[in-house]
C-alpha cells in the first residue's frame, strides 16, 4: 500500500512539472533621448571669517539693538553705521536734562535779581551784610546747579549719538558677528558681540 501511494504522489508530481510554462505579456517602456547641457552646481561649505587682526566693538551705552545695518562678511568702510541701539530712553533723558537746564537758568536769573536788589538795599543800609552774602551764596548755588544741568545735558547728548555705532577704523574691513544665543532682534548689547577685521 505504501508503494502504491508513493507511485501516485510521484505521478502527480511529474504531471505538474510537465505542464507548459506560463508566458508573461511583454511591457512597453517609454524611451527618452539623452543630450548634453550645461548645468551649474552649487556647493555650500561652512567656514569662519578670520582677519589678520580682529577688533571688538564695544558701545559706550547699553541697551537693546533695534537695527543691524550690515551683514556678516560685508565689507565695512570708515564711518559706516554698523548697528543702532534703542535711543528712546536716551532721548527721554536728554529732554529731561534740557528742561533741567532751563529751570536752572531761571533759578540763576531769579537769584541774580535777588542779589542785585539786596545789593541796593545794603547800599542804603536797609539790610545787613549777612543778608547780602546769603543772597550772593544763593546766586553761586544757582550757577553751580546750572553748570551741573548743562553737564548732564552734554552726557545725554553724547549717549544719543553713541547709540549709533559706526565703523571708526582708518581701513576698510570685513564685519563678523556672533550671538551669545541665536535669537531674533531685538538683542541687548550684552547678548551681541561683533568684530571688525582688517
């Protein structure tokens, strides 16, 4: 019985192998003609700009950078604006200083009138020498306050001008920048560092 079963399995196997092969249909492909053309390839490399001498730029005032006027790698010439620090607080302080100067001038004028009046009264022996010297000291104090107010005005005028950072070297150079942390404007001056390379 085993022989018969083996015979049946072998015959079935041979019958399956003897069948005709299946013909697959042929596919047609599109043909493209290749021709030569000019093509410009662009390759980007990371690099650092280095000069013979790096010059760090430190502003005389602190604040927030409101405008960066040059880009990294750009040639910078003497007197060119590099960046601008927010001038609003310095302009407000300048206006206050100007008002203080006007108030001090009025104080000097009032003290001068008082002193001149007391000088006349002292000449007529109406007031004492102490009153005359007191009014003179008040005049000197008012003049000193005026000088202080004018000095403060000059400081704030300088701060407004110093908020515009210029390239001030005699030679042209390349501008390079680096951020303490990469972020969008505005940046405070402490977060931003730039250098001018000869």
